[in-house]
C-alpha cells in the first residue's frame, strides 16, 4: 500500500514502558517488554498474559514427528521452585514446511504470577493474571491518540512520545480532480483533526470509515466495559467513554471532507509520501482529491451509526447526533445520483496536476457500500426506503469485512437487533447469524490440529497484506460474535486462541504488538516511530507475515514460507506496517475478550 523511500536496516531500540506505567496501574507485570529473559525461538507462547481460568498452551519445536513427548516444567523465578510439571500432549507438522511442533497444555496452573516455562535448555516467560489483557486493550486505543493530526501530543498523555502539533490542515487546497463551480481548483478549505492513516501522514475517508465502524461496533457490544476504561487522553475527564472520545476526533475530520453537494473527497493527501521525518518537518502542500462513491457511502454508513451511538451523550457532543444523521442522508443522496464514481489514480493523474501517488484505497464494486450505508440509515431513521435499498443489495454469501468489502459490517448491525424489532427484520438477522456460524465453524475445528492451536494461520490463504488484522484479529472478533449468538464457549475459546497467536504463539515467535512481550515487533514501517528520538510507539499491531513480499527490493527476507514471511524492519511495508484499520481490529478483540473476564 505504501512506498518505502529509503533502504536501511535498524538495530532494535529498547522498548521500555516507563511512560505507560501511570496509565497501566494495574497488571503492569504482564506488559513484559522490559523483562530481561528473551523469548526463546524453540518455545512459542503468549508473551503478555493468561487469565487464571483460561486455557494455557505453548508450542514447542521438535526434531521430527517421531520425537518423544517433551517434559515441561514451570518455575516460580522468585523461589526457584517448580509450580507445574507435565508433558506435551500432541504433535503437529507445519502445513508449510518440515517444521514440527508439540503442544503442551498447562491450563491447570491457575495461581497468578510470573513464571518461567522450561523445556531442556529453553526458557520462556509467562504471566498468569486477572485482566491480563487490560493494558493491551488500553494501549490499542491509546495508539489512535498518537496518530492524531492537527494538535500537540502532550507529555501528560504521551510521556516520552510527546511531539509538537503538525498538519493543522487549515490550508488544504482542492485538487483539480475535485473542482466544482463552487469550489474551483486551488480553493483553500480547512480539514483539521483526524488520524494519520498508517505509516504515512495522509488521511483517507474509505479506511477511516471502516476503522470507526469496527470500533463503534465493539463499543455497542461492551458499553459498560468501555465506560469504565481510562485511556488517559485529553478528553478523559468528560462523561463519555474514552473510546467514543477518540473516535469523535476522527469523525470531526470526516465531516470536513464532505463537499457542499454531499459527496466526499476520497482523501486528504500530499502528492508524494513524505520521507521518514517528523510531522513538524513536513512541507508538502496537502490536497483533497476526487469525490468517490465508496468514500461517500462509507461516510454515510459510519455517520448513521454515530448518530445512534452518540445520541446517549448529547451533553458531551451537543448537536452532533443530529448533524451526523443529516450529513449521512445528504451523502447517501449524492451516492444515489453518482453510483459509479470510482477512484482511479492513474486515470486521475493523466488528466490533472499535480500527480498523486499515495495510497489509493480504490474500489470498483459498490454494492457492499450501498448495502452497508442503507442498513445503517434504516436503523438510524426507520425509513423503509433505506430498508428496501439494503435488501436490494443483500450479499449472496458471508465474507470477512475489510476496507474494500464492508458488507459484513452491515450484516453485524442486523445481528444486533433486539426484541423491539419486527419479526420480518429478525428473520433477516437470523439468516445472517446462520451464515456467520457456518463461516467460523471450520476455523474453530482446524484449531484442534494446528501447530499453534489457532483458528488462524493454517492455510496459505491466511497470509496476505495485513493478515494479522483481517485474518487473525478479525477472525477472533467473528468468534466472539458466534459466542454471543450461540452461547457456545468453544467460540470464545477460539477467540482467545487468536489472541495467543498474535502475542507470540506463532511461527516467528514475535509478539506482533509494539511495546508488548519479550520479543515484540520493534521497527514498524511507521514514520511517527522512526522519526521519534525515543523509539517505537506502543500499542500498534503490525501487518504480519506476507508471502507476497511486495517490498523484497527494499528489505531482505530469509524465507518464502507463508507463516514466516515477516521481517521486523521499518523498510518492510508489506509485512511490518501499522494502520488504523488494523489497530481497530486489535481494539475490538482485546477489548471484547477483556470485557468477558
């Protein structure tokens, strides 16, 4: 998605959590980025923490399928005494290589504490603690604060990662591709607020719409949890949940991206990606470019959702609920009148100057966007015209949501219906529920024979650009929906297994969240991190193994094995970038799992 502008290799910076201890006054012992004992590559285990009553497993690499069961000892390092001893129970060969792993299950260890898991000469740190995911949940939300444009990131909230205000975006020009009689090319508009999209410094409506929708969705499932969570952001003292405060910062920006006729500019961007410099050093002119159907419908959908969710907090966000709904309806009307306005960057550049070569977020099929937007507007307004529109674009099969395929977001909103809704609407929802269960069931079954006891990472199809988010995190969220809808605890278990995979029980042994674990991703493709003298910002999910290796001309991979095609190098935009849409899935999975505890 993003072009790396210089070839380089980096030495890992110490990723201490001093600045986060004030936030995480609870369970700090489970945030183990400063623990001295390094994660051993023979032992693959969740490096952040297990709930006392949860399933606890580790994967151990062995020489062959004929290897004898391994003896595993868990030691209390404070006393040097063993607190658990057992053997591996199952052997599994990798579907991608000759590597063989054995599984050990130490779930019977329920006493809270920090321990060493020992197999022969190999050792790994483990933590057992109540609400072991709370620090991760908070950090995943806090990552969005670090991504804020147009304001200073202050030390009282960001600690050593504070930085001055930049990209105020009060002098944004209308690109010729977006010009109208009312706003000709070169017109200056103000488009402040919002989040930097990923490793770059631009802001994109399509990805923002998906991102805020994922987080509003998980908020609706766990309102009491998010009302109790303190993320330590500037708005934390008001009466709204910090998650909604953070989302609102981006929603405010999205409102500025709507043209007077209702259409949405596709993105706010510089012509070229900035080099790896601090935001305050950026000098390129920023533009809003071509209005598109996808951007307009994504805006309509998430604003309709916001109108419903933020209505509860009218005193904190006066007038916003009504404004969001009005602008959502105006946007939908524009999309109906312009149903095929796609973003074709090459075509745009052939007709208009300056050329723009930043992230495209291009899409050619809009039925899923029409379906999602109409669904959200129906639930926000009760108007049958929107219901009819949604049903006319009803998807024919179940597929996981992503920025380019948002139909599932609409289906999840249907699944949230209550007894107050009509029998007809509940019938539609029931059909989607059946689709979801049919979709996730095979993944839950596959976990039982997996090398890492995970419902993700067992097929070559599970590895692609951003697979940690859209393939693993989101699959865990789908499992939690299945648990909610059926009450079957096996789905909750498999959601936790997805988290275990992300936090270290995987082929690389990395904890894929920056600032967490004994072997964390240290060098994400992230300009904010690389330009900060204090090192990598915490709480970001990196993209993960990507056998496509689209960046192989810039970084050196050591293998083509799908689940090992990852390199912790800031040049690796194909495997090690961060992005707001990916972090939204981490917010959803970590928060929902923590809420269930």
